[in-house]
């Protein structure tokens, strides 16, 4: 090595020893001259935006590279201490700011409503933070409109908010945040309809009073009420609640409609003028009874005479409420429903004496002559009831349409079903209800078997069922078995040797064989060779 090169190396080594620590050379990183922006991107802190054009000394003080902080506040607050808000919004700068500029706050990162509970809309979106927060920091206790707009509130004069007692919640009327002029008041305490929708605020609030103003109609319209003369509201005792007749959507006073609910107007009443009924000018407390207006009509009615007939004075009972004339009367004949021939009858046919109230509804009260004159059959002689509907019903059109329910007295079955009435009732209708009462002769004349001699009971239905068509269909309940076994082929006379069927003989078919019978019964106590004894031991005819 030449002397020149040696001296250069010694000087460079000395300078490196002196200046190396100052510039970080020879410590933990490569010499600064070997670092570029691109190589810095490979570290855990890539250079973006303003950081890309910032000199190394701005972040690496004294060019010391080891231990350089990566947190935003370490450089932008701890080192500079120029945050006017004293970190009241936190130390996470990257949530709002980007490395390109402090002023371009990222709306995608900073959500004002989630962080503060206050949504920025309208003109508020264009304001700078200091316009609302000034130099007092971000005190979240002042969040109401009035906190910022007290001066706007106190200076408002159309209307005067303070004098009117308006609430401090601006958003109740100023629904959007674009302009003060587009306020909308929710008039829910008195919904504006009809002519009220087009009225100016001052028309009702002329005194400048808004809070506590009465919503009663008469509070504004007393003069209108007092001056009304068609009809005279005061004299008629009309209520002061205008909406009862004029409604809430009326555009003029003339559009009044009265709810005549206390006396619904139907039929002829719908065409009447108010003065027809309220001729005296009385509206309140006027009676709704028909007779209060129609007493003269009632008294003069003669077809029929309402007074003499003691008709009720409630006209609606017959004339209804929708009648157009008095002639359209329809009486509800509920006390005696009109059916059949009665539907075609004139009122005078039954009410010939002019009597309506209290007239009896018993058939015989009108039809006694028909009852006594009936001869096919003779109702009186037969003892028929005087209640005509029992046979003739209520819907008949002729006396000949009678139908008698015979099941009430005697159900007609079998041979009885095809008989004519005269077959049984030739001698009248008050007949006995037992078989023997009509069939005594049949009972006495029967010879096969002789019922009387045999001691058969006179109650025919025991053997001759009501559904039988012939006497020969008799069925006798024989307690001793004759339908099966050795006795099935026996005739009645085989056992009943006499005409008295209460008596029977076992010995006719079972003659005395002393040796055989005695041998068979030698162990039987009280053994006697006698028919009643046989039956007592052999009730089923078996050994």
C-alpha cells in the first residue's frame, strides 16, 4: 500500500470512529447511504403519502434508527405537542387521518354517529370540526341543538320562539339540517284539516301564544257560534263543539252535516226540513217518540181506528222507520203468526169488532161455529179438542187438509195402519186404549186355542205383536223348550190334554214303568211320579 493510500485509510477510520455513532453507522443497520424509499417499504413501516418525501431526520432523530417508534402519537404529539385537542379523541390517528394529509379526514374510517351518537346531515356535513367544536375540545356533554344554536333560537322572530314557548329541540320542527327556513311543525295536538290546512300560523296564534293554546273550537269560533242564525245555535242549545256538525275537514261553514244518531232519519224523515220537526226552534232535548209529532195523525186514523183499537202510539211498530206514506204500514203479528189461510185474511175478518188489543189467540175464539158444525167426523160427539191446530195445523188452506197425529193416542202399525177411521171410531172417538177394549169379541170367539178356557191373558200384544197383519202370526213365549230336542215335534194337545192351557201332563208321553222309573229315581229324595214333580226337576225337558 502506498503512503498516500495509507493516510487516507487512517483519516477515514478516525472519522468513522468519531462520526459513526452520530449517524448510526456501524451499529445495527446498514449505512444510510445504502437505504432508499423502496428498501424502506420492506420494513414493518412502509413509507406512504407524506412519509415518502419526509427526510430520515424527521422520524429518526439524531439519525438513530434502532428503537424508532411506529405509533402516530409518538411523533405527532409526544415530539411536537401541537394537538389543539390534547388527544381528547384518542391516539389512534389512523382511524381518521391518512398519511397523505391531516385535513383529508377519511369518512370511511371515522363514523361520527357511532363515535358520538350524532349523525352529520345537511349543512353539518360540510362544516369543519372547529366550526362546532371550536377550541374547547370534543366535550361530548354538549350534544343538543340548543348548545350550538342558542343564538339562532333567541333571535328567531317569525315566530318569536322564546315568546311562543317553543321547545329547545330544534329537530322537532327543523326536520332536515339544510336550512332554517324549511321548518315543519308536527301539529299533532290539533291536527290540521280542511280550511285549517291553508291557514297561516298567525290566524290562530295572533296573540303570539303557541304553548298551551286551547284546541276547543269555541276558543277561536265563539263569534261564529253566537252569530249563527240558521238555525240559531244559542237558542237551539247546540253544542259548542263545532266538529260535531261541521266536521274537521270542512272548508266552509255551509258544509255542516249533523249526525242525527239520536233519531236516525229514514224514509219520509230524510226528505223533511229541519224546521218540519223543529218548528219551535227547539233542538236539544226534543222527544224522539213518534207520538210527540204525530199525535194528530194517530187520533184521526180510522182504518182502523187506532184509538178505539188501542193501538200503541209507537208508530214505528207498524209503519216502520223507512215508510214513505202512512199506507205502507206492516204490523208484526208476532203474537199470532199469520200462516196458511190466515195470511190471506183481512184484518177485519178476525178483528170485526174493532178489537185488537187483548184479542184471544185460541182457535176456538174465532172458529167455535166451525168446530160445532163439523160432522165428518162429529167433533163434539167425538170429544175432539178445541185446539184446531192439533189436526189442521197452522199452514192449512182448507179444513179438509186436516192431519191427525194418531201416535199421541195409539200408534197405528200392522193391520191398524190400513184401517179407515170409521173401522174403529164408528161409535165415537173416546175409545179405550187397551186391546181387549176393541177386540173382546175376537178373544171370546177364538177356539184354536180357546183363549178364555185356556186362561190366556186379554192383553193381545203378548202374542199378537202390533206389527202383525194377521191373527195367525201370533208368537207365544213358551218357557218350556218346544223349539228343539225331543219336544220339538209335539203338538199343544200332546201336553195340554185339557182345554185349560195352564194344566199340562207329562205322563201322556211318559207312562208309568215302575221298575224303570223307580230304579232311575231310587236315590232322589221325595220322588213322586207326577207331572208337576217331573217339571220341577226337568224344567228344560232334559234327563
